[in-house]
């Protein structure tokens, strides 16, 4: 099972997760106007590109971004409750099927900040959070098609700001 992204290393990183039978069920759930599987794949790919470019832990960021919305409940059923609680649910589901490090757990748990109350502790967590937001806008048609390129540029600038502050 391969993604449609033309990057051998990225595909090797994600194959153990996207091959999971339970994870495959996310293809059947609508999410931001696409299916949840495609949304998580998009967030994972752009998080991979940005964190690798910034010499961060791109492997953990890629894996966690791929799992950040790993839950099978439909938003339409209980919109508000799922919206706030889904990072916790996604983390619980991810831990059932995959071994995660502390960074990966933080990325999944905090990807809804500031709506969720958990503040990201790592730069990779902030990156996945912002890429997820841009992906949502793109998928819902709120931003031009070039929005992911803009998101990548903004993330790089954000990284430079963080580096300068440290």
C-alpha cells in the first residue's frame, strides 16, 4: 500500500501505518470535504517536508501527523463533543495499534490548540498544528490551491522566528 506522494522516504515512513486494517477505515469518513485518510495524509506529507527542511525530528512528526485524526467517529454525529475530544480519542486509538514516543504523543494530543486546551511542547507539534489548520482551509475551499505552498513558506518563517528567540 503506497500513498500518491512522489517521495520514497515519506512512503516508507507511512506504509506501516496506512497498511493497518483499522486505519484504512478512515477512508470511509468525510472530513473537511474530503475523507479523513486523505486529510491525514496531506497533513503528514507537508509536516514531513517542513520538519525535514528545518532539521527537526521529521520521522516522528510524519508519523504523528498521520495519526492526528485517527478516530472513526463521524463529526456529524456529535460535532462539538468530538471536536474538543478527538485528539484524546486519536491518541488512544493510535496507542492501541502503534508504539509512540513522547513527541508523537504530544503532536497528536495538542494538534487542536487553541481550541483544545493542551499547549504544544515541541516545535514539531506547532508545525503539525499549523499545517493541519491550513489543510483544513484548503480542503474546505477557503484558500487558493496554492495554500499549501503558502503554508510551507509561513512555517519556515515561523521556524526562523523560533530559532531567533532561542
